[in-house]
């Protein structure tokens, strides 16, 4: 039996390592934003990919996120696909998806109030106080 040279083994290991980092397995499961938190009171825990985090105003909610609203909590989100503000009142457990909100327990405490839209990227223009000229950041 013939022994492989260590150089060939090292080259193969480096190649395989580079290929695995170029095509990560989780890239196909990239998070898609489906809502944002307009306001909240109380305590709301979001589980995204199994990791818990407390929600706060203006946080973004990804597709497939599970929300646990504690007792006496209220959460108001703008859901992009439905273009509606949704108000959720705890105690409640829901799953947020691109299609809407699925309530996991039998308590139905979800209401809609008004229309909304996903935030758009903005460009700003500021006026220089000294010279009176406008500075455009993307020029």
C-alpha cells in the first residue's frame, strides 16, 4: 500500500474547508423580516431559531418567530404582508410568519387597527448651517 504525501492531504483539507465556508448550510434558511414592533408594554420573549430574546420597540420580527407574551403584556406590530397593525394581548403564545399570525393557545386576543407598511430605506439631505449648501450623502 502506497502512502499519500502530507502535502496532498493538507491541500485537500484546505479545499474542503474553503468549500464548506463558501456554501454554508444555513444560507438557504436566511431570515426574512415579516413585521416590526410598533409598541409594547410588559414583557414579550421572541424565539428565533430557538434563541430567546426580549422584544423592544422598533425590533424586527423574522419569519417563523415564536412570541410569548407574559400576563398583562400588549404588543402592537406592523405585519408587512397583511399591511395591518396587529395588537396582541398576553398571556398569549403566537407564531409570526409571512402569511400572518397563528395563535397557539385557545385564547384569541388579536385585533387589527389600521393599515401600515414596511419601512423604506431613506436618503437624507442635511443643510450646512455655515455655508447654506446642501450635503447629499450618496453623491
